[in-house]
C-alpha cells in the first residue's frame, strides 16, 4: 500500500519517471527472482540440517518423558 502511495506521489511530481518505473519494476522483479528462489532453497536446506542435528536430543527428550 505504501509503495502504491509513493508511486502516486511520484506520478503527480514527475509522471514520466512514474511511467518508467511501471515498466522497470517487472524487469527488476524477474532479475531478482532466481535469488529469491535460491534464498528459499538455502533456507530449506539449513532447516533440514538443523532438524538432523537436533534429532537425537528430541528423541532423548521424548524417551525421557
């Protein structure tokens, strides 16, 4: 919502720049998409490693209860 309001202000102040931003934003999003996917994959791998490392402690806690 804030981004839209900032864009509206930019449209009032300098409309050619606002129109240019409309065309550039999807291109920037497409360029950054692989990095978002990579970040998701790295986060998932780190969560998996954390679960594997803490598995013995969780099993011991369940057996003790």
